[in-house]
């Protein structure tokens, strides 16, 4: 009797052993990389550790950028210019604007304005 004829009847259940990977070189490589990843995640030190002076300078710069009045005013003005440019584009950006005569020239101009405000 051949192996094909001696196959057991399949009742529709899936055994857990069929879901597990077969041992071999590919599984061994994956296991090695998995263990290396766990080691790197939990035990390896960072390749660069900033000094206390560098950390303090970074925190000072972040506080200055976040809470300075000039930065807030500049951000508000930039946001207002961007919203104005976007509103102007929304007024002329219609369906099939490339094929409609007045909009085919207006939309690229307004898009360029919005692009300048984003930059």
C-alpha cells in the first residue's frame, strides 16, 4: 500500500502541530534573529548616550520652541496664511477643473500660492 492510500480520514479539524513551523535551517535562522532582537531590545546599551549637558541643552531648546511668545505668534500667522490660501483654492477647485476653461488657469495659480505658504 502506498502512503496516499493510507492517509487518515479528515474530519475537518485542524491539529495544532500542522500550524507550527517545521524544524529546519530556516526556522533556526528565524529563532536566532528573534533571540537577538529580544537581547537588543532589553539588554543592549544604546549606540550613543547623550551627556547631561547635551540633554539639558535639548530640553531648554524644546521649552523655548514650545512656549516662547514669538514662536506662538509666528505659528499662528503661518497657520492663518495657510488657511487663507487653502480657502482660496477651495473656491476654484471644482470637479474636472482641468477641462473647464476658467478653472484650468485659476487652480494652478492657487495651488502655487498654497505651496509657497507650506514652504
